[in-house]
C-alpha cells in the first residue's frame, strides 16, 4: 500500500504555484503588457488559494460568480 505524504504534497503544490507566479510576474514586468499582468494576478491568486480556509474559498467563488453574472448583463 502506498502512503501519501500530504505535507510533502502540499509543499510541492505550493512550490509549483509559486514558480508559476514568479514566471508570470517576471513576464509581466518585462513586457508591461496588461494581459501578462492579468496572468500574473491569476497565478498569484492560485498560490494564495492553497492557504485559504474553505470559507475563504467559498467567499471568493461567490464573488467570482457575481462578477460573471454582471459581465453577462
């Protein structure tokens, strides 16, 4: 039977998310392009969600849903 080390798994996920954010941030700083900045912001949010409580995640999802509804009109 394989046993998963959740602490190591969480650390690996956090490191991967951090690396993705740093690459996206560097690209945005280099290009000064809005779409690159948005990508960096999304990568930052992905990193932060790894440390949120379920309640915080639910609150962000509710905001996302509300914003999506507004965009649709």
